[in-house]
C-alpha cells in the first residue's frame, strides 16, 4: 500500500473507528466532552430525616450508599444538534457542519428523600442536566475568539465551549422549575468551564444557582442553604458511561436499579433504554432520548407528549 493511502486509512480509522451509535461523532470525542463538561455539583451532605449523607449519599457518582456497586453508573449521551432559531432573539444558532453538540447527563439517586413540607420521598430518582456545546461561535454574525473548524474540533475536546445549560428541577412534575441559561464570558458567547449547579436538599432537583434553588418547587419549598458541599469530581468521572442511542449496539447500557430502602443495597441492573420507571421515577429514555430539549425555544417535552 502506498504511504499516502496508508496515512489516509489511519486518519479515517482514527476518526471513525469508534462511532458505534453512528451519529457522526467519534465516541472518544463524546467521552472527552462529557468528562470536560460534567457539572460541578453542590449537594446537601448532612443527615436528612435520619438518613446520613443527605442527597450526596444517594448519588450514584460516589455517594456513600452506592459507591460499592460497579453498575452505579452516571449515564450520558452526546449527539449533534442541527441549526435552530433562538426564540428570544430570532438569531440563527448552530448552522454549519456539526457546529453544536448536546451532552445530556443523567444524575441517578437511589432515593429521593423528600422535602420538609410535603415529604414526597420515593425510591429511585432520575434527574438530568444538559449542556449545549459549540466549536466557534454558534451564533451567526458573532465573532468567536475560540473559532475552530469542524476538521479540528471533531478530534479535540478542548476546541469546544459551553453556550447553553439546562438544569432539570421537578421536570414534568408538579412545581416544574427546570430552566435554561445562556453561557457568556465577559466579552463573548461561550465558556470553557463545566457548569456549577446546585442540588436541592432531599428532592435532588438541580438548579443553575443557589437563589434559583431557594425559589424552586411548589411554595418555594426547595432549599440549598445548609450543610452543603461541592462534591468530589473524580469519582463521578470514573462512573460516566456513554449510553449511545436507543437501539444502538456497542454500548454497555446497564445501570443498577435503586435500593428497596434508603440505605440498602442497589438492585440488579437493567437496560437503561428499555426499562420502565427507575424505581418510582421517570424512565431514563424520557430524560436522555433524542429531541427532548428544544434549545431554540428553551422548552422540554414531557412523557405525555412523547410516544
Ligand atoms: Ca458517536
Ligand atoms: Ca452519541
């Protein structure tokens, strides 16, 4: 084989060897973007209603009650996002060859410990967060100091910036306080860092800030004020698992099922895409499936409107 042809083969295989979900993104890039932009999470870690370690104890990403189970994984999906019109400004975003990618993270908790007013605790809690990433400005007409071509960005996670963030809080349930945020640095759209998010005590709802948490849920019952900790990042990153897409092969899509009791052992793993409710919480396909977030309208679809 000629040297040039061999080089071309090597380059092609480097880019395309690992695209098991056939979405045009190298699965190695998907993994690198997920590691880079997984949110820093501020959680309640004190004793709550007699249960030690608060929300953090129930969290699959290194919590006290889940860390001994290898299939207590933190699921994510990454996929290209087609160009759209931003409803608030009327501007076109994300036009061009794979200009934007969404990464949807599942945040699994063995138990929702409830809140101080209504209780409402339940087994299993399928929470989620989404980030919209771009290489170069996603917004037509806006210059980007961090411009990178798709040819570069397809193999380099550091070429990407975060331009919008979605935090799910009681998503599709009573008191839905989920919300989007556009992410800007001082002089341009897009930031290089992972988002810093706040998780409500007991209920595990996720917010873009502490004040949003205090205003969240029915009667503003959510709380992010006491015995808080920025959780360790490394144990979570070790548990991140790409779930590909529904129906794609080549991914291990099992996830341990929630414990029968608040401090008990996790239950046998099930297939994330085909299983029903996660304990008493929403099936994962309604949190991680394609098309659930509309980044232009800044809206989200709920199970009653799907399938
Ligand atoms: Ca892929
Ligand atoms: Ca993917």
